[in-house]
C-alpha cells in the first residue's frame, strides 16, 4: 500500500507541474494580447 501512495504522490506532483505550466503559458498569451490591444 505504501508503494501505491508513493506512486500516487509522484503522479499528483507531475500533474500539478503540468497544470502550472499550462496556466503559465495561458498567462503569457493573455499578456501578449493585452500588449497588442494597448
């Protein structure tokens, strides 16, 4: 069972990292659009 928990934590961490990367990319895209509008 401990092995399963470690596997889940590893997967959860990578999932959160990916979500963060996607969010950062969307944020950069939004900044570019705002600059274009100005």
